[in-house]
C-alpha cells in the first residue's frame, strides 16, 4: 500500500473512523472474552517472530482476535491460513535469477521476458500473509508469458519478481505474516524522502506491531530490490498488493507520469482510480522510492480481494504497462 492521495474525502474518512471506533469496542470485548476463557492459549504469543528468533511456522490461534469489521478496508475479506505454502516450481520457462536473499536466507528471484531496450518491472509479494494472492498472480503470469512470448513487444523487456518477502510468505496467509522476519513492513522500509520508522496507525493497517525498519533500506529484501532497480533503466513498474483500494501513483505528492500510469492501469483492470482514501499516510514505499530514483512511473496496485489472482484483468494490465511511455 501506497502513497498519500491528494484528494481528500471527508465522508469516506468519517465512515472509516466510525467503523474503527465501533470495531475497537468489539475487539476489546472479544479480547476480554478470549483471555478469560482460554488462559493457556493466550500465553502463546503470535508476535514471537517480532524482534526475537524468527519462527518459520507460527502456532495457529484457534480463536482469532481478528474481526472482519476491524479492517480499514470494508471491501476485502481477510484470510486466516497458518499452513506452510507450497513452493512455486516451474520448469517450462526461463530460469529465475536470484537478485538477493531474505533475512532468513531465502532467495529473492527475478524472471526476465523479452530483450528489448524499454524495461518494465512487476514486483509482487512485498507483503506476506494474506497478500499472497499477488504472488499467485505473478506466478501465473510467469507461466503464461513463458508460453506466449508474443505478449512482450520486440522493443521491451519485462522483469517479474514474484515474491519479494519470502519469509513472510512462509508463515502462511494470515495477519501475522505481513512483515519480514525482523517485523519490518517492507513497503515502509524504502529510503524515500518520506521514510519514517513509525507513523500514525489510526487509519492504517494496525493488526500487529510493525515498523519501517531501523533506517530506510535496513532490510535485505529492500536492498535486493533497490540494487535491482538501480542497475536497470526502468520505464515503468507495478508493485502489487491486496486488496481493493485501487491504484496508487508513486511520489509524495503523486508524480504526473505515475498518475497517468495509474489511470491507464485502472482502465485496463477496472480497479479504483483515484484510489479509495482511508486516511492513511503511506511512507517509505517501493513506488515512492522508485520514482525518486529514476523509474519513469510507478504504482502500487491492489487486487480486488485477498483470495483471487485476478489473472485476466492483470494480463490486460501487463499489456497496458508494456505500452506505457512517459
Ligand atoms: Zn500490501
């Protein structure tokens, strides 16, 4: 999730506040009930991976603290899956190249399609947990593009990084698995001009403790992508998230070329643009950092929910991306 929208929406914000207020009371009631009824389970903290020894597999929380109404995004339904995901294995196309390693030493991989001068990038899975459907989408695109080279114009090269946060992804599709193994929100960790270690959580994702890192670019996953972008001349890029808020242009304030890319991609996908303003100020995002460091245009784009890959809509987005020029 993305950058501060310019346009304010007082009505939307008021609704979001009302939802948050009501939800906070509900959450408190559920929490008290939970702690009273299940003292043994309550002693097993789901936050242990934060700041301590990373745990690849978290103990499932049988009675979830999570209430769907707590979400600042009423359009999306959360997922509570603590199982270990099946690794993506694909032998029918180009071999991926490792561009760096996660904090736990897992490779971060890039697939390359085409060999033209105009270079484009797709990054998915920057948030683990229930944003894993972005990695599903990227993997489906990799398989498709391997068999349909005609999608890539002769003057273009497309790079796809399907899983920027493999340690988060390995913890399953749940609320505990968003950050990397150091508890850092990677889409708050890029050393853009607006990077901060902490922010007002009021209207932002706030289900678990997380930070922007000890400094901008403190995390190995972030540095891997920074190095990749720094060593390529990218015309445009998409950073995928879920869910439902729409397409957020890079830049704080939004940059013109990124606004145009966002509008183009919204036309191709029917995702909302301008994006839905929940009153959260996004800092240290990949898209912001990218446009400050030479990428022609960048967006954060959210799939329609936390389950579906939205493949067909995003095949259209890829085609629009590959036709984009500043
Ligand atoms: Zn996200």
